[in-house]
C-alpha cells in the first residue's frame, strides 16, 4: 500500500485523483501561474550553499536528524543534497527548492542543538559562574550544585573553552539560582560577604549587570550601574566603589577630549 500523503506529489507521482490531491494540484498550478505572470517564479535555487552549510553544521557535531528537525524539513532531502539518490543513480542534487534552502541556511549551532561533546567558547559559562559568585554563592557550593569537585570548578571558572554539556548545566544552574539569596540555602552572612568581596576584587560583574539575551555575546559588556557607557555611569561607579568598566572609562576619555578641545578653542579665540 502506498504511504505517500495525499497532495501534489501523490497526484503527480502516483496518479491519485482524489479530491485532496486534485485540490493540491489546482492550488499549485494557480500559484505558479500567478508567479509566472508577476515574474517571481523561481522553483529552484543552487544547492551548493546549502550543502556547505550542512557540512558546517555537521562539523559542529550536529547530525542530519537534528539539522532536519531544526529546519523543519525531511532528513532525506538533506541526504539527497549531500550524496544524491543511490536508488536513481544520481549524484548530489545541484538544485533545491528555495524554501528548503532558506530553512536550512537559517539553522545555526546553539546549545540546544549542538552535540554534548562539542567544544565551544567558555565566555557565557564564565560570566554566569562569576555572576553567581558576585551574588554570594561560593565556588564550593556551586561545585556541589554542578556535581563536580571544587578543583574542577576552579579550573572551569577560568577556562577558555568548555564542552556543550557542561555549558548547558551551567545555564540551568544560573537560571535556577540567579534570583536566589544564598542565605536561604544556609550560607552564613560572613561567608557571603567574603565571597562577594573576592568577586569584587576580581572585577567579576554581578547578575544584574548582564542581559540574558547578550550574556553569551563576545561584544557585550556588563552594565554595572544601569548607565554604563555614559559619564553618569562613571560617577555611579565612583559613588558605589565599583572599579570603572571599559565603557565608562571610554565615556570619561571622550569627555576629557571634548574638554581639551574646548580649552584649546578658547585659548586660540
């Protein structure tokens, strides 16, 4: 029995003339005629960029099933683009549908779809762990929460790279603890103060300085004061005894340059 779903393909390939298949063909032909009239008919596109992107995703330890699921396409379509159809004796597809190309090219490697053993930058992991320390969570307690030895946590909090499975565990930990007072979990006041002081001495940004949407972005900087990057932010740093962050230091430098320029213009007036 033919298991192909009713629709355009079953009408064309299997000769089914049921109402569902006939309607699908009628809609397709109508849309095709309109597109041809409008000069927008483009049923095929070059498959090479799609093939290159699939191989890139595979190099990030993504299999065809996760790629197909993320793109919302059939895995066999990706196999045909990569290796052709052995049942027909054809090589890799030179063309593919534009909609399929757009769907596959939109897939990016993320913590949700990368393989657990894939090595990635530790930047987001470091920022989350250090923010929790700045909130008063000791490294020893964080190690317990992550199920690792304190020595491993100490190495992780200074690492340059990390595997995806560890990064996921840290994200889960951060999401669970960032709004929680460590005192509610038995931490003593003097221990919390000691941990916070150590984080401040290291210049580790607290939880409130990070936006969840940009905490993994290498170009993002912590907003310690709510006004970082302005001279007002620089003043708040001083008021609260917080070391100047790079955006606030740059803001002060810009103000100094403006003041110098004004002084020179006044002198030569």
